[in-house]
């Protein structure tokens, strides 16, 4: 199945440029310069809209607009055209996307993140997407996908056959949030265990006694780990599986060191209703049979008679 994080990463730069360009153009249209309101023949056009100065050098809004249009203008125009031809084709074909479909896709995208806020922060910090622009982009992507597969039929037998052949994609995944204290000897480990038995905070003991530079300052926090993570030593994962939430395990020897593990949290992910899974598989199989998205968009541009000014 397609990796949604990779998909959003591919469009990140363009989206940031779109936001900047749209904001600049909107500001220019909504807030005319003082030169427009009160013409001053002594001032050159755009001088009243100086955005920055570097010594004697002045950068104006007009110069910024020119640069943005030169670098990102065609990409933004293509994006606007593609969305419009998809919208026209969807309306002609009776294809619609309702809010429940958008919310279901957002829910799927959030899987693997610690919380909804962590997901939204990642979208904002890495891709420049606010909740509103994220929702808008998901809507347009779903609409384009549905237009692409409108006339493709995938049977229930094909869906079941795919699910049966790829069980690892659909099983519930268990994840563990672990903390650890790494010591060089049994004696050091026992001293840490004694502190814990007296009620000391695990994170504080890890900061004071753990030898692991990567996790010591964070109180031994290993973050969320999937069951079967190949980078987690088998004895540590085996111990984690036997613990209840908040419980500290017995001493574990790993590569000559002695590790104390605490299970901070446990959760199951990728648990979807069977009907949701079937429809997701049906869509993915249909997209495999559909023409590539670029090819479909070229066809729609021809159908809806798109023309673009030469040399733009």
C-alpha cells in the first residue's frame, strides 16, 4: 500500500510556495499601497511597499511577487488547473467526496503518531500545512483518486484474495513506550533497583545512573517501539511483552551490560473495521489498474479545453 508520509513529503515544497505566494498576492489586493491611495509623483511605483532594507538596498513587494511568480508561478497555476479539471469531471460524472471520507483518511494518516497534536505539529513543521489546508489537500487528493477509478470495478473476491495474500498489512500492531536504565554491572543495576524500590522516580534514576547517552537525559525514554522492531534487543522486547503498564521488569543482560526496563504505555494500532479495510483495499487495487495520475490529468485538460498563455 502507498506510504502517505512519502506522498505528503513530495508536495511539501510546492505547498509552502503556494501559501507564501497566495498570501502575498492577497495582501497586495486587499491592502493597496499608500501610493495608490495618495499618489506622490516624487515616489517611484512600489517604493511605498518596501518589505526589507539591507543598507541602501530596498526589497519591495513588487520584486517579491515577481520572484515568486518566476519560481513558483507555473507550479501554482498547474495545481489550480488540475484541481479545476478534476472538479469539472467529478461534477459531470456524479462523483463526490463527503466529510466522513476526509475524516477517515485523516484518521488513517494519524496512525503511528503519539497523539493528534503530534500529527498536526508534524504536518505544520515539516510540510507547512495548517489543519484547514491539510483538510483541503486531502479532499482534493481523494476527489482526484475517485475520478481516476470511477469506471473501474474490483470484485469482492479480488479484495479477499489480496487480504489473504498479505496478512501482515492488516494485522493489529502492538507498540510499547519503554524506559530503560543501562548499567555496567549487576552491582550498579542493583543500586538502581534499590532506589526504585524505595519509591524513586524511574526517569530521575535513569538520569542519575544510566550509562546510555542517547536516552539518559530524557529519563531513559525509548519512545514508541513496534513489536518485533529489529533495532531493539530481543531480551528487552521479551521483557516488555511480559510487563503491565507502569511495571518495572527484572534485570536483563544485553551485550555485557545490565538493563532495567519499564513499560510506560502499551497500545494497539492499525485496528480498522473490516468494512473499512475492504474498501481501502478495493480502492488501492483500482488505482493500480487506473492510468497514472499525470496521464489522467493530461486527458482531462484536453477534454475541458485548457489553454495556458505561451511562455508562462
